[in-house]
C-alpha cells in the first residue's frame, strides 16, 4: 500500500531525513516510532505529497487517502457541516441528492467519536483542542479512506475518546483498509499495531512486522515495547 525508498530531506543545514525506507501492506496498522526530531512528521508529509524529498521516492497504491494531523487546521468562516460536505465520499453516500443518508452517517460517526453534533453548526476553529481532533477524525470517516495517516492521533483526547479512536483504527483494518500512525503512546501502539517502523536521527533503524517485532522483543532485556524502544533510541 505504501513503499518508501531511501528518503532524504534537508532544511538548510539540518538533515531531517537521511535514509528512510519501509513498506506497509494493505489491511494493516503500522506504528511509526521515534524520539522528537527523528523525522516522523517529515516522512508522513513526504508520503502525503505535502513536501518533496531531496532524494528517494514514495509510492502509494491508488485509493482515497485520509490525514489526521497532530494539530488540525480548518478553513476559516465555514461551519462543521459545510466542511464535512466538502469531504463527503459521494460514491458511498449514494450521490448528490442523498442528503438524508449523509446526515445520518455523520450523526452515527459523531456518536462513535463521542462528538457532540451540535458543534457542527459552529466553525471548527472555535472548538476545544479535543473536539478539533475529533472533528478531524470525523472528516476522515466521512471520506471513507482506503489509507488513513494519523500524526499523534491521541493528542488532546481524553481516555474515552482514545478508546473510540482505537476502535476506529481497528475497524478500518478489519474492513481491509490501511492505517499508518505516528505516535509517542507506545502502550497504545503495542496494543493495536501489526508492524513497526522506528526512526532515529532521520534513518530507519527497525522495520518489522508483528512476528519480527516479537522476536526482537524476545532478544532484548525488556518485556514491553517501551523497553525495546528506549534501548533502540538510546545514545
């Protein structure tokens, strides 16, 4: 579904990426891990086409691509309903005229996120940080992406909302969709991910499926993902 090959990116004198390569299979959840400044967000933005790499390439299989950024931003002056209408997957909603089913789908998705649909009458720029993140997920549920990329998806969310988002990720995988997540919440990633890409100083230092990751864990002195990650990302 996604294949990155030897990505490199420089900002002035800073080498954000030097050698990032990985391959993600369709119908899986992959966690991208790394300390601050490892190059995770830069890698995601290159994969999504927001940035051009200085070297290397990314290939993504055809399909709808969704994105939940770390800090969502929305068009000024538009309320939530209007923005969702722009994101709407019209094929799934049954065409332009099926507004009633679209509204029902939005309300159902809102419930799955514990999001108050009354907020849709307001501009998302006025939402709290937690509701803004929920609305970003709501946009993507309306889009019905084949690939969902999420950067720090749990930021600003309370525990009940974290569970809702976890269920959304797992539901997408169960439906044969692909999810790529960058997150510092290691316990959550260990709970749901099928594979892991670990970046350190702009390089891929681990790219493992769940089986390979378990073997890597067994060879280390720690019992969990946090222990292995700290050993891998140490000096």
